[in-house]
C-alpha cells in the first residue's frame, strides 16, 4: 500500500465513524473534527486496527501528532 | 525537607544550582542530581532510603527484562510481578493497617494491628516507578541500560514527594538533552516565588480558619459558617497544591527541565469532566495512560460471554472509568471516605458522559452541528459544578463519612444551627482579604490584566513584575522565618 492509498482509506474510515463528509489531510488533527475527543480517539484507533488489520502498541496511540503520523505508523505495521 | 523551609531556599537549592552549573557534562549533572535527590529524600525520611534504592534497582531490572522479551508471553508474567512488587510495597505501607482494622471490625476479631510508618511520598514514587516500567512494556520508550537514568527519573527531587507526576516518556528525551538558557532560569525563579507566595501567604494563612470551622461541634456550625469553611478549604487546597506544583515546575526550569503543568484554573470548570482535566492534571493523564486506555482496549476487543458480541463503547468506557475512580479513591487514602470520594466523582462523570453521548446522538439524528453554550447555560453549568465541588472537597477534608454527612447537613441547614451568627461574621471579616485574593487568583483575571498591561507598556510591566515578585518573596520568607507555616496537604499521600 502507498501512503496516498493509506490516507484515502483513513479518510473513508473517519468519514464513516463520524458519519460526516469532511476532508482529511496529513496535517488534520483531532481538534479539526467535531466529536473527536479522547474517547472517540480510542474508537478511531480500534477502527483503524480492524480496517487495516494491524495492532498498535499502547505506546504508539498517544503519540500521533496528526493524521499523517498515524498513516506513517500504519505503513510501518503493514511492513 | 519542604520547599518552603529556610534550609531548602537558602541552602539546598542554591548549593544544588551552583554545583549543577559548575559541572561541565550533562552525564555528571545527572549523577549529581541523583545524589542530591537521594539526600533530599533522606533529609525528610532517612528510614526508607535503602528500600527506595533497592526499589529503583528492581524497576531498572524489570525495564531490561521488558525490553529483552518484547512481544513474548513471558513479559506478561514479568509485568504482573512488577505490579505486585510496586503496588505490594504501597499496599504494605499504606493499606495494611486499614485492612487489618476492617477485618477486625467486620469479622469481630482482634488481630494485632501492625505498627507501620508510611514512607514520604510513597504514592508518587510508585507512580513514577510504574510509569517507567509500563512505558518500556508498552514500547513507548526503550529500557535504559544506564541505571543512573532510571534513578534520575524516579528520585528527581523537585517532583519526588508530591509530583507533578511526569511520565517517563515525557522525561526520557530530557535525560541527555536539556535546554539551558538564562530566560528559562529566570522564569524558573519567578515561578518558584509565585508558588512560595501561594503556599505561604494564602494557603497557610487561611488554614487556621478552615481548621477551626471543620473541627468545631457540628451543632454550633451555622449554614453561612459551613459554607465559609468549605470555601476556605477550596482556597487552601488549591493554593497549597498548585503552589507546590509551581515551585516544582520552577526548580525544574532552573535546572533546564520541562515539567508538565498540573493545574489550569480548575475552579473555572463547568463540569466534573472539565474539572479533572484542569485539576491535578498529571494524575489524570497517568490514570488515563496506564489504566483507562489499557482497560478500555482490552474490554472493547473482548466478547461478552452472554451475547457473543464485542463489548460496546459505552460498556468499555464505563468499566474503564469505574476502575480509574476506584483506583483514584484508594490512592488518596486508606479509608471508606476516600473510596466514597472516588465513587462520587465517578457518578457525576458517568452521568455527564452519558448525557453528552445522548446529545451527540440527537445531533447526529437531526443532522445539526454542535453549538456553543448560551450565557445562561454557562452560568447554570457553573453553579452545578460548584455545588458538586463543595460537597466533594468537604468529604476530602473531613475524611470521615459520618462527620461529612453532619457537615453537609450544616451546609443545607438540616442541623438546626441557624443561618448566621456573630462567629461567622467575625471569621468572614477577619479573612475577607484572603478569601477575595483566593477567588481572584483562582480565575485568570490577574493574568488577563497583566497581559493587557504588558501589551501597553513593556518596560513598566517588567519593572512592576519584579517589584511585586521581590515583595512577595520578602513577605513569604518573613513568614517562613517566623515559623507559622504548615506542611503541605499532599505530603500525606
């Protein structure tokens, strides 16, 4: 998978989860999206894990500064 | 040794800073800090220094094991042993007496109650040790090969006794790379003086009134007096604890360390959820990182044995929150009152989260965006929060459920002591300046005025700032020398 494919899928998952149609870029942060609070963050993580069939370590999930970093981490897990 | 003692301000701190900046390499500075931190701890509690050193070494070894057996099953056994070790020590010193007393009273036995003295800062030390181990276990950081680094993190004297509880992943990048600048150093001194003044001039001066009102006969406490006492305690607790945090952050800055903020005007909050993101912030983030998130994730990936479906978000959230508050309740002290205090906050946070989820679902259904609260809604939300805060913190102060019920009856007028008496008026007048100052500085009004002033005239602002700081320092030191200051409230934890 390329990074742009990962980003496309992340956008799909986020749109589906927050039931809205919004744009997602690498610099998107949680504050940009209505309803992405700390509890929703864990739902985002779970949705990414099942969507990409990966498992984040607990050390990783608090350290994403933006969606771009999450995409990098997903790419790393996908090998 | 308290930060507010003459020996600390005029001896320990200056000597530390001079030696620290004389040493050329950061590795030497780290060794110096470990030695001085152990000395600082031993000054307060020399009986437990050996146990403290052994515990650091054991946690250092756990870190190496977690790194070596990464992603292997045996690591789960090691993490279990690590938790037993750290919380076993905490349990022995803090909860064994309570357990024996409880068994005696429930089963009507006469087991001998052990005579145990609780080591200084044991709860905070446990938090740091566990943070190191779990950050390595969860792979947020790698284990340190150098035991000095682990010792520096766990013993770091500005934070060892009362926090802020810096997590290892926040501290680790600073072990070998710190920013030393004159700006940082002067900001550190400013912050230290502000903290000192908060503790000495406000918290310690309002303490006698609070003590008198809380220890008097309940039947003599009028409604107004009970509320003045509760308000006084809110002021005392905030200025005591945030004053200590300011001093810890300030000392950290003087030494080139960044320390996470522990308070952000908590009394401004409009909900229990908001309050806990503004009060003792580092405790909140600790329980979130090491209890809430792991429990939530474990639950939400598991199947319910009855329905064979994965646990819902609500179920996982509630279970994780419940454990967090059970833990916080017990962490604050061995006793039913602290347990009730934890459950009290769990109840309101649970209600608020469910109400929020309900509103979110409704918005989604009607396809409308979240709207800001109106002015009236904000006022109502603030009143709701202030009421739950008053009743919660009186329980925290009294630490006894029956006495707290009596105090609450005083507050709502069910004790028959009347609305107001001369004694309440005298207390109010005597402490009026402190109460007004306490309320004023609990909100960012002063900061707002200072920022405006700075924008208008920078030179005059700087001159006034240093004059005020100098006055605050001199007054605080005079008070310290006169020997009227109390120990910090959170020392008992």
